[in-house]
């Protein structure tokens, strides 16, 4: 596990974007695993700038997003389909046919999860997976549990995750209670992983996840066992781990 220290959120975003752009430049037909939420927005903004300058071309890439709310259509303004198009896809040249997200409108969970895993396998697996991390150590929507999940599955969101996401909705009552998410095993099968963490409120979980024991109670801790993980974290997020670096 490689720890890359950044000064602040903007520096973190640029450093992570550097890794992703290098991946695409060296392998133009890369399969990218992408994330949503506030953490990767700065990364997408930086990648768009480099795309507009002609420094990076996404025309041969294929993308798979980590997750999607169950029960939201692609056109709902809080769906991750909508988020990704607004914040990234509409500004670059990934072909629409190569953009993949779980279908939140598909209420047959078993069918949708099997479809998504089959699509990832058919694409040859994920070359680089971008992750954020929740306050409880979740990656994707893989919440603390008694075991690590395997393939894509439907999860019940915890109250802490609902609370963290309610700022995007009119109220907490409007936040969906379930989501489709790649499983931990699916994430770990990615050939390379980049996880970004920013802010003092993440300092405790950074120490637990990356310097503590590997446990499904802290899902991100499993990343310690991956052979190619870069943790890009700002000074605030690393503030309680400096004695271990």
C-alpha cells in the first residue's frame, strides 16, 4: 500500500487525477472503475481540464461505476447516472455504449446484480478502480458487516450513510434505503486501486482502515491486502496517522 500525502483537497484531487490520466495514456482502452460523492468531484474537474487541453483521451475507455441507488431512474437528479453525466461524462468523450452503471430502476435485485457482474467480466475486469471512503470505512456501499461481500449485491444503507447523504436530498426521508453496489471481492479484483480521502473528519477511520487490523467491520481495511493500492490523502485526513508513516 502506497500512501501519497497531499496538502489539501485540491492537491489530493490533482495527484489522484495524475494517476488516472497516466493509466489512460499508457493504456488507452483502460477499463475504469469510477466513484461518486463529494470526494472525486475535484478529480473529474481536473481530468476534464486535461481532456480539453488534449492531454488525455477517453475515447477508447470503458467505465463501470461502483454503485447506484435502488429505486431511482437514470434521469432522477440524485441518481448516480445523473451525477456522473453532469460531473464527468458529458464533458469528455467516453462513448455512451461503454458507460456502465447498475440500473437502479431494475427492482429484480438478483437479475440486476448478475447482469452487472457479467458485464464487468465480459470487459476483461477493471484496470483501475477509484474509491472514496465513508466515515464508517465503507467502500462503495459495502457497509461494516460480519463478512466481506463478494459480487455486486443489494444493500440496506446504514443510518450513518443515510445521514451523510441526506444533504443531497430535500430531507433524510427522501434518501433511498437500498443501493446496488460492487462487492468487496469485485473491487479487490481490480488490477489497481486508488482511494482518495480528505478532511479531518476522516482522520480516525484512516488510521483504522489503513493502519489497523483487516476486518469486515472496517470494509476499507481489506485494501491492505491488495498488491497495488495508492491511498491519496490530505494532511487533515492523515493527521492522526502521522506517527505511523
